[in-house]
């Protein structure tokens, strides 16, 4: 009981610290990026407005005034806006929640949800780490995550990234619990994948981890993970179009403008140069001061692959490492500079790697006197 109470107390403290770090965003006027306006327009549609009226109210109204002034060639061009609506059709979860909150929060609903997602992501990372690490290590790494500028900065906008991270982390944690405790944990795994598929495009990252795990071990539980994950994502994918060719062609086009006749040949021709440009832009961004976010991700992922050779449950590491590779590839699929926003998909795996590193350092220093407070014990796989 004491251990559970202490864990709960630390979780409450982390949630409180997360809210305090976002206090300014809750009091300041909403800053509307293009993505946020698309989500707001979708929320208006769900409340009964036509698509055209919703776009004109958001991009053409007071909410989009500042953006039209700064970006007249795109956000100020209604043809560009109409073309881009197809890429947001599937991300309906947060707009639907914002529509429900509108009587209470009004135009701030999406921002309030983004902040709530940030708190949820922090707690999800804490829960994921507790599956493997002692409470002090889990709390320390979660605190480092809480302070991650790439996460706090983008959670201060009316976007879906924070909830995408929270749901992805929940899916990964549920997957680990399936491997450790059996099929009853497939319910939260399926639920997380399904809601994530209505929130972001990162639902394939945990599914990719399950796919590699199945190929590597051919176990019954890994097959359950893969099959149920695909079953949870496919209905949403089929219900909403995912025009990847058009999206990639536009993103790789100069000025991020629609391509009149997009083709995979156009994408293949532009993609290598775009990857080089992305690496150069990220490098410059780090030199300008974004060293913390870059260090967190790079060091965490390196440690994830370098440590844990003696792990009792190798399937855990295989699952998370495969998800990390999938996350990195998802960033490179559409190689555009995002100030590490798109790289947030790698945070859960990097956090786990940092936990391994802190544990190794603490063990070497002889400071591991705390009792374990795991939710599940690796090594009790039912495969």
C-alpha cells in the first residue's frame, strides 16, 4: 500500500508540474497554426456547418487573420486550403471532442485538449517506465520528458501531437503487458490503436513493432498483437482516404504547393534532396539552441539499442526497438523541417532507452536501494 501510495503521489506531482509548465498557454490568446485551423474547421463541420462555411469561418475569419498576413500564399489562398482538407479527414477524434466542449470552452477547446494531452502523455510515459524501472528512475526520466521543449512548445498550440504521443505510448505499454501478462491486455492495445488512428498517422508504429516481433519470434502473443492491431486500424483507414502520393508530392514541392499531376516518380526525384535538407535544417536548429530535444532523442535511442543485452524479456526490447525504427522512418517518409514536432513519435522509445542508461549509471554507483514498483515483471512471458 505504501508503494502504491508513493507511486500515486509521484504521478500527481508530475501531472501538477506538467500543468504548471503550461500555465502560460492556458491564459494567453490561442495561436493558430494551419493545422489547428483545419482541426477547428472540422470541429465546426461536426457541429453542423458545411465544409466551405467552416473553412471560410476559420481561415477567412478572425481566427486566421494573423496567419493570412504571415502566409498569404498558402493559408490566405482558399484554393490551397480546400486542397489540404483531404489530409485531415481521418483525424476526427480531437475535433469531435472540441465540438463537445464548445459550449464550455468555445474557440479555446482545441488548445485545452492539447494541454490535457500533454499531461496525459507525461503520465503515459511514467506508466510505461514503471513497467520496467524502479520508481526513482521512472520519475526522473519522466521529469526529463516533461521538460522536453519539442513537447511543451507544440502542446501550446491547438494541435493533436500531444494526444498522439499519449495514445502511442499507451499502445506500446499495452503491447508490453500483452507479452508479459497475456491476451487480456489486448483490449487497451486495440482501443489505443483505434483512437490513435483517428488522431494521428502514427498508429502504424506500434503495429510495425508487433510485425517485426512476430517475424522474429513467431509467438502466439506477438501474432495476437499484430492481428488485433491491424484489425483496429484497417476500418478507419478504409473509411477515410489517405492520399499519400498527393501529400508527399506537395510537401516535396517548392513552397509546399499542390502538384498538378502528382506521381511517385516526382516524389522519388525530390525525396533524397529533401532528406539532406531536413538533416541540415535540424542540424542548424540544434546549433541555434535545440540541443536538449536532440540530445534526449539521440541519446535515448542509442541507449535503447546499446543496452539491455541481459534483459530477461528480450521480446520487450525487440518490440520497442522495431517501433523506434518505424518511428524514425516515419519522420523520413515526409522529410520536412518541423522543429522536432514529427520526431515526437520516438519519445516513448527514447524514454525507455534513457531509463536503461540511468539504471546502468545508478547500478555502477551503488545507489539502487529503492524497492521495485513494477506493474508487470519482464520475463514472465506466456509465449
